[in-house]
C-alpha cells in the first residue's frame, strides 16, 4: 500500500481484509498466517509512527467482523501474524529502493526457516497429501460464494470501463463549453441552460458508449451509471446556482410589480395575488428550461423558499401599508379632536362633556367608516379588522383624555382667565366702568361661580355618560352655600362633613380622575388668593370715581346757603348792577379755571396742585388782562398765541402722561388751530372735549 493511504478507510483494498477475516474464522481453524504489508514511497514520517497506525486499523477491522460463536473472543494473533515493512521512493531513491526489495526477496526465499513468513507450520500438509488437500481447498472455495472470484473478462471490463469513465469525466471537467456555461451561471440566469448542458453531457456519454462498446454489458452499464452520477454531481452546483438566480429574479420582479400596482391604486390583496401567480409561473418556466434530460432534479425546495420569501415580503408590505393607514387616520383624529376638545373645555359649561362625547362619537365613527373602506382591499380576517377598528377607537379616546389631562394641568390659569372675563366685562362683553353703581359682591359671586363650574368640569373625565355629584359637592363646599345649585340632588349631600377631604370622587374611577377633591380645595384657595387683588382694585376704582365726581357741597350745606343768603340774593335781584358784576366775576373765574387747568393740577396731589396754581396764578391774570386790552384795541400781540398754545399743549401732555390710554382725537386738537392771513390763531378746546377728558381721568383714578 502507498504510504499516503495509511489511515484511509478505502485505501489499498483494506475492505478486502474484512472478507478474508470472516472466511478464515468460518472455514478454517486458527493458524498463524502471515499478513505482510509493504508500504511504498515512505515519507519523512518515521516508520515507528506508521506501523502502530496501520496495525490499529487492522485490529479495528478484526473487531468489526462477525465471527462464529467458537471464535467470538479469539484474538487476531491466533489467526494472523501481522508484519509491516517500508520501501523508499523509486523515483527519488532508486538505489535504496532496489536494496530494500532485495532484502524483502530474501525473506521470501527463507520463508520456511524458523521465524520466517511461513508462520508456525502447524497446518503443514505432507507432500503425499498435497493433491487431496488442494482438492478439498478448491471444493471449499467453490462452495463458498464469498470466495468466488469473477471471470477474467469481467475483471478486464471493470478495469477498462472504469478507466474510460474516468477519462470522460476528466475531459468533461475541463471542457471549454462547460466551463463557459458554469462561468455564465455564476453571473446570472442563462437561457437554455438545460438544453446546452444536456448536449455537453450527451457528447461525453456517447463517447463512453463507443469506447466501452465491446466490454461486458453488465459492467459497461454499471460503469456508465457511475459516470452519469459523477457527471451530474459535477454539474449540480451550477444547476443550484441557476435556481438561486431564478428565485432572486422572481422575488425582485414580484417586489417591483407589486409596488407599481399599488401606486396605480389597485387593491392590495388582488395585486399581491396577481403578482405572485405571474412570478411563480415565470420561475416554473425557468426551472423547466434549466432541467436536463439525464437527471430528475427536484426544484420544489427552491420553489417553496421562493414562495416563503414572497409571502414574507407581502406580509411586510401589508403591515407597512396598514401602519401608514393607521398613522394617517390617527393623525386625522388628533387634528379633528384636539383643538375642538380644547375649545370646549375652555368654554366649560354644564353640557361640555356631553358635547365632547358627541364630538368624539361623530369623529370616531367617521374615521372608522373611512378606515374600514380603506382596508377592505387587504382582505383581512374579521377578528383582525375588529382589532384594528377597536385600536382606532381607543386612540381617539386617548386623544381626548390626553387633551383633558393637559387642560387640567392649566386649570388655575383657565379659572383666573374666566374670572377676569366675567368680572371685568358686562353682559354685552364691554369693559366695565366702575362708576359706583355696580354691585361688586354680586359680580364677584357670578365670576367665582363660573370659575368653579370650570373646575368641576375639569375635575374628571366623563366619556361614559355616568352621572356624578362633583359640581354639587364643589359648589356647596367651596361657595359655602351662597350660590344656588340648580340640581335637586344637592339636598342629599350632607354638609356636616368635609366631602373634599378625600383622594377620590364618588362614582368616578381613579383612571378618570383629573383633579382629586383635595387638589380642588387647594386650587380654590389659591384661586381666591390670586383674584383678591382684582376685586380690591375694582372697589378702589369705585371709591376714586365717587371722590372725583363729588364736587358739590353736601345737601345740608346747600340748604343752609340758600336760607342764610336769601337777603343777599334778593339784593342782587333788586340791583342789576350787582348781578352784572357777579356775572363778570363768574366769567373771570371760569376763564381762570380753564386757563390754569385746576382739576388737572390736583391729579398729582393736593400739595402739588396748590404749589402749581400759586406759581401760575399771577402770569395767568396778567395774560387775561393783556388779552382783554388787546381785544379792546382790536389787535392781538404775537406772543399771546404762542403762550396759549404752549399752555394748551402742556395740559394735553400732562393728561397723556397721567393716563396713556387716553387718546386725544386729532379733530379736537386741530379744531383749536385756525389759519389766518397774518399767522396761526389758537383757541381753547371745546367744552365737550374737556368733559370727555375729565370722564377719562375719573375712569383712570
């Protein structure tokens, strides 16, 4: 055996030993037959390592063969004496090889010497009995089919047919057409692959048939089948590679066709079915084109994998499209519910949650109806459809609940805004002017009632149409019974205990609670503290208005003046000259009042007003006298208009600084300026404008 065959199961006819061992143990008694293994072309591996390996393999074969019961436990050494020798390579060490062969030859020459190859000589037959012994041995051989060797022509046919088959297989593996076809298959699908490959294989099979024509039929056919099997094994990887390309191409075609049909607006299920059918048909046609005549290869596994890939992609696209639809309708619900719910909660009336429920039902049913129509083309099973619709309903409800929780977090701001709106505006939504006639206490109650109703609306989520007593409890507990409650159920609420000393509302689940009773009580306390300033300001404005408009003396003083001054009054009536003097004095005092702007000077305080009037009294008197003199002479000095203009604009500037909200109409100011031929003439503002300024000053105070 060759040195490189050591350790190989099928090397150097080692399987033949199994047959030899079985026959020897069954037909013959134990005898020391020598088995000499000659190792050819010994390598650098030491002989001491090779010999144990070879003997170990022989021992394994001996242990594996079936033996008669009598020799079941008989060791190998009872039947055989195993020896191993090694020869050097004839090509590399010819002289050494010849020397070792000569030594081996001498062992055969001296085989019958003690310790020679002939064994222990226990089974030696005398020469006189050789003929009979040989006949008996031949008889045993003929009767035992295991020892029946084939005929000579069969042996020759086996060797030659195998040589021809190996030659054709070798030529096939190096065939240019086959190599080109194999290279093309690695790059992609090849049209006519089965036909081309069948032609190549048929060429070599025909050549084998011609070369083995005159050999034994059985051997020739057996070797041809072996040739076909080996040839098919050689080309099968290319066939599998082609199927992989066909599967990949069919899958890509399915993806592109499905996308195009969906972009055109076709139904998903119908599009997927049509694309799947067409792609699977093309794949089957490709498999038929790739099939060869000499093999019945099954492409079902690749086809099943393609079908699984198509189903997986279909499921992925379906889920993506459904996710897009769900996201679109969720966005639609969010837009149609968020702002309206926020507006309704901001209005906060008795029917707020009823309106929210109505809005939620209307928008949800609209979205559900449209969504059901949109997913009808997906041909989903009914449980899946119901689950998706329920998810859409739950999302709509969550949008409302989320918005309600957001607004509940800003309830104090909404309460203060509502209070400010009701408190500072009348029934016509006009800003209130605190003239002293308004009932601030009643207005405060109304504003607090509206704010408290907003708090009761924000306290819990009421989407299930269940009645609760939150509003009644808040009104009776926080307004201390001063506000009448419309519900007749208020009488059933016991005022003896504090119903707000709790963390939950009766008849309201914790998940629907936005503001607990304890939080409502704390918020109301904070609300009252932050709105006290607005109420105080309104009361102060009323008092200021009363003081600014109370310029007449008390009624008793007027009566006293009439009674005590009756004689002087009658004197004036009897003497018209006194009456004329009184009228002139009134005109002069009125002119002084207007010129010095007495009310405007006292707006900064009494002391500041007295100082300003005292400093301006004499210039004002001199100015009036000069104007009277000029009017008597029929002309006017140029300084007078300038001084008058400066006084007028100074008064307007002072009023603007005191109250920035007071706007002086341009028509009022411009009406006091008149153009003339020799300059600009100024006149005092009309009486109506002065009254409007005084009213606005009173409102400011």
